[in-house]
C-alpha cells in the first residue's frame, strides 16, 4: 500500500514538474520573441490614416534594427538602419514613455523642409502621393510649413501619414536611432471598436 502511494505521489510530482517546465519554457520563448524578434502593437490614434486605422493590430519586426537589450536602449548588432518610407514604431523622444508609430521621412544629415504641404529633402521635392493624406484644404500653422531643419547624425525625421492630425518631428523634433523599436510589417487583426465590427478586408495586409 505504501509503495503504491509513493509511486502515485512520485508520478504526480513528475507530471507537475513537466507542466512547470513547459510553462517556464513557453514564458522564456515568449519573452525572447517579444524582446528581440516580433512584437504586437495596437494603433490607438488616427495619425497614420489611411495607412493604419484606429483599432488595427500590427506586428513589428524588432530584429531588423538589431536586438535591443531588455530595459535598455543598447543594441547588440544592427542589421539595417531605417530607410525613407518605412513605417516604424519608436519611443517618443521627449518624455520617452509612450510608443509612437510614424513614417521615416528624413535621414541623418539631410535637410527637411515643408512648403505649403510639399516636403523637400535637401531642396528636392519628395514624392509622397502613395501615403501622405490631407482630409481638408484647411491650413495648419506649423505643420503645412516647416523648416528648413537639418536632421542630426544618428537621428531620423518622422511624420504621420495623416499630415493635418499628426504630432511628429515637426512638433517634437527628430528621433534618435536608439529609440527605434522596429519596422511595422503586417496587420494581423483589425477591429472597429465603437461599431463592434471586424475589418476582415484589412487582416493580413502588408504595411507599406
């Protein structure tokens, strides 16, 4: 009787240990994936309309700019630097408390200027008809005309696609590379909260 009881107790401990190990491994893998490879984000505002809508859930490639050591801004080895036109998630550069998502417009060392809504890079007009969006003809002081501004080395000039309703580098300045979290590449879920409606047509869209 004692032998059987000990056997059952030992088997229970073994099963419990297996479950515990499996859960710990899953947690470690989730932490590694989220910290170094891919992270999910939800779009809370309309600053990137029409590219991204409020309620879009996106995936961000964190590996491409180099694995970032958790709880720091240090990177192990960057594979690529942000390119013009890419949609990037980053830590807002003033208070450094919130994640923002904008499009890369100006690269390190370039001079950015906005004249009557037209963006110029080093004096040459930037073609943005695929993503720059203006809902009205109403002029917004400080947004429709800006600069010239030279982007410091190691920094990037970011702008939202919804140019009339975007707090971006025109307001709070350039973003250091160390604050970049990754490139947005896919909408994996989209939900219109107030209407309780899933936007099925957006699910699986590649972010460009």
